[in-house]
C-alpha cells in the first residue's frame, strides 16, 4: 500500500468513527429507529468481527488447516477457557499469547 | 477505574504492534492511532489493508464493526441534547465502549445533570491517554520484538475476546457460525469480498432467526 492510499484509507476511517459515534447526535430533531434496523445493527458488528477473525485462524495460505498441530488452535482454546472462567479481555489476550509463545519457542511449531 | 485503564492500555499496545506489523509505515500508524481512535475497527481493517483489499471493503468492514456506536449514540441523546451540536459531536468522538458502559451504569436516569461531565471527562481522558500511550509504545517497540514470538496473533486474540463477549443469545451464535462459515468458504473471492458476503449472510441469518423466534412466541401465547 502506498502512502497516498494509506492516507486516504485512514482519513476515511476517521470519518467513520465521527459519523458512527455521533450518528443520532447530528440532528436537533428526535429520530425514531425502526425495530428491524435496530436489530440488524446489533448483529452487524459480530458478523464483521467473525468474518475477519475466522480466516485468520482457520486458513493457512488460503487453505483449510491440514494439521491440528497449529499453535493458533491451542492459543484460541486456552483463550476460550480463560474467557469461560474469568471473562476478562486482558486475560484472553495474555493467555493466548503465552500459549502461542510457548508452543513456538518450546516445541518449535 | 484503574483496572479498566490497564485493560484498555493492553488493547492499545496490541493494536500498536498490529499497526506497525501491517506494513503501513511508522508515520501512518501514528496518524491512524491518534485520529481513528477505534481499536476494534483498526484491528479488523489492518489485515485487509495489509493484503491490499479495495478501500470500500476496508471502509465497509470498519463501518459494520462501528455500527454498535450508532446504537450507543441513540442512548447518549437525552444526556447531550441541551448542548450545541459542535459540543455534542466533540463528546461523541470520545464515546468508546468502556466509558459508554460505565457512564450508563453510573447515571442510569436518562437526563442531563452537571455532575455527569467531570465524571465523563475524567474517565474518558484517562482512558484516551492510556490507549494512545500504549498504542504509540506498541508502534515503536514492535521493531524490537522478534516476529517468531507470534505477537502478531495478539490482535486476532483481542478481537476473539470481543467476539466471546458478544455471544449472548442463540441468534448471536447463529450469526457467528454463519459468518465464520461464509468467510472461509468464500475466501477465494477477489478483493476480500468474502468479508462482504459473510456479513450479509450472517446479518440476514440473525434477523431471520430473531423474527422467526418472535413469530413462534406470538403463536404460542
């Protein structure tokens, strides 16, 4: 990505932050949100996050994982256990990164 | 309070490292951190930017991830509407996930009160400073962290934690499953269009399940 493209991408992201956070605060008049739209808005963030994360975890060079000996799977499993136990975001990241580091450096995966 | 700031700082550090490793360059990473100020949207779009996805896919993904803020903005309205528009939007820029949740917990009554703003700014500026400090540290430290430590995966783990916290009902599980399946199955599409396909499929599935559950409840009662 060249610098101009990157700059345009970042400026667009700034606009998206401002517009989404201020969406119902621009207008002075009260606006009602239709029910179906509100429900759709609730599903969209989850859908987008999973759409980005799933290929990062399940694919290697565009192919489905062929072995279970992939440090990503173990890191995610450990992170899931942590979340089920303590429900803290920081713990999820630390647990996953620790398992990842141990498998890479310890077992050379 | 301090616990929240520590969590936000860790998230910022991870985002800083991810920005530096995405190949966007130090200067652009610093600019992104200081201006975009939306961690999950930054983390979600970085792999897309790194793989050269078209701008509209990058922006569309960020928009979807940020749609939760649109809902938040509706809940902020009663607290802010007595202010002039420019002031409202300035406050809105700082309404991230944590301070919105904490503010609504502290002031559940939806009407303006003068004691709300010292609370809001104290909390928001502390979190902002914690986030930016950690994010910039991540950008500058990342070159000295070896790639084979696997720290690049921390960004994915951060998003994974966020996903876990959003899985609260049967229909959200369906949304997640459909999205994961579609994103992997459509991966061969050009321009990262698999992201677009999977968001469309998953939101439709979630809405369909919601409305069929409602229909079923109404039939039974």
